[in-house]
């Protein structure tokens, strides 16, 4: 003889009391019984991923409990009735909870108000710990990324503050030199010949000298610039910039392909696996698309970081972005190893 399933009844009663007072959604619903297909009004209370129902709002003990993890909830049309009861059925709004395994009949419920029905469907659809865990992981990665950006900005701010202090010291030194030069100029002024009395030939010689100095200076800078353009450092910088731009382009395409994979294949197949006649099981969906959503979220963060750094070009610091991906290497290993199985 098969033994009944044991559970912590005391804790379940405590959670039912919390749900009746502080539940996410509470109210009267009409429930269809599985024995005789009759409809009975019960008081329902949703708390986290548990759905309790009571005989009345003041009942201290629940009449039943449903575990909603891995379930789907959707609106359903009104059942076909005779002409006498059709008018009454049209005033009701139906929805059902489909459990994610065979042999379990769906839970059929109904309300008199359409907005009440939509609120119950939305609340039950969000009652999943797996979705909360995924959102928490994504938010944690974003938080780590923001903390790293803040630390980088702090280092840059300290360097800038040091540079400003050095520049202030240099400015004070230059001011002192200017004052000294002005004093020296004042002492030497009586010995200078006024410009108005200069010889015209001397003016021409000074003009030619000025022209030659300018030409030599421009020629020197042109040689310096050309030497740098042909230098190994300039060549390495050009290669580095090309690699970074190609990386941004490839990352943009990769994120787009991951978005198509998750939204056009993974999520529709996951919904199909929860239907009455699933073409594929939840285990097969999880095995085929292992870690796809997590990898998409990680690369969205990485792609946003790359675009933010490109906005500061030519100053590019990318090491901290790759530090974000290093702790997640095991996720990629599972994803790649799983590729040979499918």
C-alpha cells in the first residue's frame, strides 16, 4: 500500500494565515470540482508561489493548497452550455492553471469581473521563484559592473586631482619666473635701442630670421609627426583600435542572435512545453537551450559597457569589462559542452 506524502502541516497552516492577511492577491473565486464538475465559491489567497483556498474569508484552516512553481495560467473561453444557462455563463470570466506534468488535471476558476480575472492571471503568472532567481542574478551582475565602474572612476578622479595639484604648482613656478623676467627687462630697457630708430636693413634681417625660424620649426614638427606615424607604437595603436571596433561590431551581432534564440525559440518552446499536449518536455528545452538566457543577459551588459567605452575614444580601458566575464566562465563551459549532445 502506497504511503501518503508527509509535509510540515504546522508551517503550512502558518503560511495560510499569512496569505489570508497579507497575500499578494485575495478574494472569492468560483472553483470547479474534479469529482462532479460542479462550481463552488471559495475564498482564495495567493502568497509567493502558494495558492490557498478556504471555505470562507474568516476560516482559520485552509481547505486546500496548490503549489504554483512550474505552472502556467491563462484565460479560457466559457464552456458550452444549454440555452437556459448561456446568459448566466456569458457574465462569468474563466481562467485555468495548468500544472507542468502529466496526470494532473488543470484547476479551472472563474470570476464575475473581467478586470478581476486579469489581475488573478497576472499575479499567478508572476508567482515563480525561478524567474526571481534569474532576475536577481542579472541585477547582481549589473551591480558588480556598476561597482567596478565606480572604483575605476575613483581611481581616475584621484589621478586627475593629482595632476591638477601638479599643474597648480607649475603655474605658481611660472608666475615667479615671469615676475623675475619682467624685473630683468625693466633693468635692461634703458640700454635697448628704440624700435623706431632701428636701421631698415636690420628690420629686413630680423624679418628673414623670423621667417627661417618658423620654416625650420614647421619642418621639424612635420618630421616628428611622420616618424611617429611610421613608428611601431602608432602601428600597434591602429591595430588595437581596429580590434576594438571589430569587437563591438561582433558583439552587437552576437547579442542580436542571442535575442532571436531566446525570444523566437527558447521562450515559445517553453510555453509549448506547458500546454495540454506538449510537443516537447521542459527537460528537453532546458537541455537544448542550457544557460542561453543567462549568457544573453551577460553579453547585453558587456555590450553596453563596450559602447560606453567607445564613447570615450581614444581613451579605452577594457580590462574591467573582461573581469566581469571571468567568474562566469563555468556557464560558457556548460553551454559549449552541451553543444555536442544536440
